[in-house]
DNA sequence: GCGCTCCATACGCCTAGAGATATCAGGTCA
DNA sequence: TGACCTGATATCTCTAGGCGTATGGAGCGC
């Protein structure tokens, strides 16, 4: 790439003159007097080394060299103007692309809400969403694969990442409606000691998995895992099929499946937290916008009320 | 088209820095010290209104806005450089396009010679050649449809056009070999008084036509035109078929057709001139080049020698 | 802590470029 | 011929831009 030889104003003058083919009019369009325009063109022609316009009395025309230069000049100017506008749009966060990782369990609750309001406020922003569990999200944030994470149980030892809790929710027990405990409004955890469990494999979310098994341990038993499933949808389906019961974040109540009941558990102290994560040193305005959206969009009412029927 | 806001050197610096992602190295590549580069980038960022690079200790990276601007900047710079080079090439006459009109009767003599040597000297120049008679050539020169004319009998009342004689040649008589006169080396014009003539229609070249009939008139007879044909090839073919005889510029001897003989005429004073024509106010270097080629390329030996057999 | 790297800042200099006004010169047309 | 249009020239002013040197300051490795 060579160093540029030609000032842009000269090219601009050239293009305008090429359109007007009249020094006076072109100067007027450029908002300058006519002599300066003559000079601009002259300087440009000097640099090019050849005449670009042929001035015959009564009419100004492009020379072959001028005809050759015109499209390139025009192109360069519009490229630049467009690129500048695009860069400004991106810089201001009006348009752009944001890469978001999210935990599968949020696909029914936090995520759609967030996407909806964000898209509404920034229709020019393209959102790339990738379903991924917590640990990969942390890694992806570090290597810039994603810009925003939506995850459960944020780690506490990350100095370069920021976390903000979006939702803190209790656990519910997932039962087939035929299960004797489904008749109660509230289930004592220990009552599940003898039921087989359907859980997500530990690898897809160690923190959550450990928290669930920890709850059981605290209640005095070790859950008997009869079956694993990688999606909450599937877990619910398996519960409905009678393969066992499950413990899950309250927000999965959104999965309405005939034959499946959700019941509050006792003790209800244990909660699982959903957080947004971002790189603290990321100055991408879209990240700021998204965090602002999260803050302004009030978190869903914690599911303590009788939201299920 | 807006007035350009951004000096090109800043864009150049931007592109180089975007490639190097290192102020020191980029500055070195630009051949300047590092602080000026910092300033360039800073000024550019000020104008854009957003940071284009994120400077974290140890590494410089493009921001989304910078990534957006980069291709446009690069494109504009290369467009410009290319356009400039192209304009210079055209301006210098190394490449380009030249529109040439030529009289049909030259297709076998002057034209191919000229094209060959010109192409050899200016391989980058595209030649558009159009067969057209004298009057249309004059008109086409005036309205810029062609840049160069190759015609017979240039008019003398054209002030805006320049003419240069390329070739001055005598007339020959075209005879079927079976014709009694074909036995002679030279034919007295008046001997053709009783033969039917095959000629080009007057409209395709009034000057030449009038000159031919004028020759006959001067010899004391009016030629009996038995047949018209618009191409010399055809004229010869018709002569060969015995439809008549013809008078033609000597250069059509190039048409070798069995059964057709060409003979010098007496008196041999009458000559037809072939000229190049151009607009005097045309500063297209290609025109100059072509005229120079014509001058340097010596005109064909006038056909007075025993060049036919 | 020391030195090194790397980028930013401060300051000064200089020039090219862009602008204005005034004037000239060639053509056209009434 | 003279008014008028159009573009070129001459001259002056001003400033943004580009570059240099000197210096500051944050990280990082030893």
C-alpha cells in the first residue's frame, strides 16, 4: 500500500466538476468561489501528470484520462463515506453483531425476554446466540468467541469478567401427576429419598448438578439417578413417563407438559442464580447496551407465588 | 456527494496500523516516528467519533467500529491508486481506445499496415475500426464517433479537421483477362469508351466516383455504367464474370483474382489521394501517436512499377 | 526496584492546501 | 463594438495537518 498522493478535496472537486462540466456551477455546488476550483483541478492535473478536462471555449469535457479516473474517484469517495457511516453506526452501538452464549435452561425464560426487548431497542443489531453450558461460556468469553454469557451459578474467581445476577430462583420438584406427592402443595425434600431421579449429566453444568445433589445430601439422602437427559424438556418427558422425579430451577415450570406437576420444596432456602457475564475490559457499546437492557428489564418475579396450577 | 471529512494520510496510517497492530512497527512501515502515528490515529478517531483500536497493555486490537471501517478504507485507497495508475496510463497513451473510421478500399492496403505497426508499438491500445465512406467519416469526426479517419480525397473546406496524405496512387483499369485490351501493358483511357463499366455507387464515395467519371469525360467519353457494386472485391468479381471493365485506385491490385487483369492507364497524371483525418483540437495522445506512426511508417511505394504480373 | 517496551502527550516547526479578491483573456452574441 | 460569460492567473491569508524531539506513565520481566 503506497502513501496517498492526492488530497481528497481535489478528488471531490474533480467528481463534481465532471458531473457539472462547468466551473462556475461546480464551484457553486462545492460552496466555493470559481478560482479556487480552477486551482484544485489544476493541482490534481499536475499530480496526475495529464489533463483531465479539456477546456474549449464554451464547453468543458473530460479527457480520456479523466474518464478513466472518474469512476475510481467516485467509488473511493462513496466507499469512504459509507465506511465512515457504518463505522459510526457500529461505534454508537446502533448496529452491529453481538455474540451471546446461554445456558440451555434459560431458553424458556430469561433468554427470550431479553432478546425481545433488546431487539426492540436495537433493531439493527444482529444477535448470534449459542447454547452452551457455564464452563464453555467462561472460556468463550476469554477467547472472544462470545461477548455475553447467560449462565447459572457464576464462578467467583474470575477477575477479568463481570457478572450480574439476573434472576435468583428456588428449586421445584418435578413429579408425574400420578405420583402420591403430587397431591401435596409442598414437598419435603426427604420425601424424595426413595424415588429414582432424572437429572442432567454433571458435565453439562457441574455447579447446578452439584447444587441439586447437595440439596439431597443436606436432606439426608443420596439421589438415585435412574436416568440422564441433556435437556430439561427431555427430563420433564421422562418424568411424565414415570422414570423418576427431578429437581429443577423454578423457571422450568414454563415447560407445560400434561402429566407433569411442579411443587415447591421445603426447605426452600436453596436458590440458583442466573447471571449475565461479560469481559470487564470490553468497551463494545453493544455490551453496555445489553447490560443496560438487563438492568432496566426487571427480573422476572421470583417464582414463590402460586404461579402453577 | 458530501465533502470529504477525512485526510487520506490518516486512513493510510489506519490501514497500516490495522495490519501491524503495533504502533512502533506501523510507524516504521510508514517511515515516520511513532508519536506522529499516535496523533494520526487519534485525529482519525476523533473524527469518526469512536475508538478504532483498543489499546490494552501488550496488545492493540481493532474495535468493532475499526473492523467496520477497515475494508472501506482499504478499498478506497486501492481504488484510488489503481484509478490513478489507469488515468496515467491512458493519459500517457500507453493504453486506451481509439476509434478509427476507414474507407473500404483501404482494407487491403493502408489499413492493415497501419494497424499492425500501431498495435506493435502500443499493445495496450484497443482499436475500434469502422468501415465507412468519406462523408460519414467527416461527420463522425465532428461528433466524436471516431477519432481518426482514413479516407480518399479529403475535402478542403474543413477548418477543424487536419488531413495528412498517406498515399497518392494512380488509377488502373480492371479488365477480364479475356478482354482484348488485357494484352497491352498500358491502356489508353479512350479505348474503354465502348466498354460497359462496373463502378461503386456514387453515394459511397462521391469524390472518387466523380474523379473516375471525370477521367473518362476528360478522355472524351461518358462511361456506360452496366453495374454497381459496393465493394471492390465485388467489382473485380463482376469484371471477371465479364459484366464490364472498371477504373480503380492502383492499390486494389492487392485483390488477386484469377481472370482479372490490372493495367496502367494513359494518361497517368490522375491520382487519388488517401489521407488520415483527425480533429485538430483533439489532444488525445493516442491520436498523436497514431499520426506519428503514420508519418514514420513510410507510405507504400506508389504503384508505378511493374508490381503486377 | 530497575530497566525495558510501548503508547500517549506536549510543544514547536513548517508546508501544502484551501480559501478569498482582483484582474485578465478569449468567445459569443446582440 | 461592447456587454457578457467563462475560465485562468496572480496574490494574499490562514490553518489544518504532518513531522520531529522530548517526556510522561503504565505494565512486565528479571
